[in-house]
C-alpha cells in the first residue's frame, strides 16, 4: 500500500473519530491516529522533497 492511499485511509478514519467524538471513551485512540497521520504526512513530504 502506498503512502498516499495509507494517508487517505488514516485521514478518513481520523475524521470519523472526530465527528463521533461524543462516543469515544478513550482519547488515546484519537491521539494515536493523529500521530500516525503526522508521520504519514512527513513521509509523504520527504518523498516529494527527494524527487525534486
């Protein structure tokens, strides 16, 4: 799975959690997804910078 598709999937999952925050009992899940998304964005940006 490429970085772009993983990034899209993680972003969708994070957006669903944010929209449904009232049913989340553990904010750790949201934090973990935020960290994962941040890492994926960094990987994606690094891959773009290497291709320049």
